[in-house]
C-alpha cells in the first residue's frame, strides 16, 4: 500500500540551528501538508501546499518556517532558527484531492524533533 | 476558526464491550469529519470518515454518526479487541479549505 515516508525519524538539534525535515508524499498525490504534535497534545495544522505554493497556513507557521517542493518527489519543512518550543513530532501528509472535492489525508510516521 | 472538542479523554473497556467517543465542532461550514487511530510512535491513520450529506456510516465493527444540527459526531466501536487500544482523534474540516482541525484525542484501553 502506498505510504508517506519521512526522514529523519528523530533529530536532536541545538537551539538556534536550522532543521530540514523531509517527506516523500504518495506518488499521485497533489496536496501536501505539515502538522505537528507536541508530546501528549493534539495534532495541529501548520501548512498546506498545492501547485508549488502555500494554500493555507496557521498562526503557528510564522516566518521561521518554510516549505519547499525541490523536485518531483520530495516535500520539505525548514525551521530556520529552532526554539525549545519547536520540540514536537512533525507529520507530513498528502491527499489526492483538495478543495472542494474532499481532503482525505494520509499521514507519514512522523519526524520527532528535539531542540536542546 | 473551527474548534473541535472530544470526550472522553480516556476510556477503558472490557474486551467485547462497545466504545463510544464523541466530538463537537463549532464551524457550521465544516463538512468532512475523519477519525484517526494513532498507535504509539506512529502517525495518525484514517479509520473512517463521514461527509455532511450522510448521517451514518459503518465499516465492520466501526461506525460513525453525524448530527449536523447539533454539530456533533461520534465514533462507535463494537466488539472491542485489545488491538483496538490506541489514541483516537476526531477532526473536522471544510472541504473548501486545506486543513483539518483535530480534537484532543481519546486514549482507549481495551482490557483482555
């Protein structure tokens, strides 16, 4: 069964450092998302991406965050200058349909980011 | 924006019993309601979803009901098994937007 894959599974980084989290969405999907989950809390939307541009972003997704689809298969989330409160599990997701047809999204296994 | 509340936060049932998890949402424009199961260390996995033009949907032991007037929807798991133990999240979205708003999650424990 096709799946969303993410790397790395776990990364530890120093506060202030840049981090890039990588994702390979399901191959025929056109809509891509990043969500995060702070330990023990709910899953929170960060950003959606379609046709090489951001469709929607949350208030969490401030100027230190950026997303990119550098080639036909990868989708990346960059955190420019990490803060302690960025420690969380980051989930990439994709869907083959977007608004208004429906958005059943499929999640990857997550990248656990620890900022020290 | 949308706000989703989920209850209970923890639920413990005996194997074979039924489990019910309830969610309410605030945005009347929401029209798509997925349920996810998350096992420890893994990403959320879609288990069932319902759209606003349907009141109930069933898939084997899992069913979801939706009351648009009251803005609430529920997950029903019958004949629970220990492997159903996980965290379950409800979510709500407007299919004219690109994001889902999640509930806080329910930790379901099924005791053998």
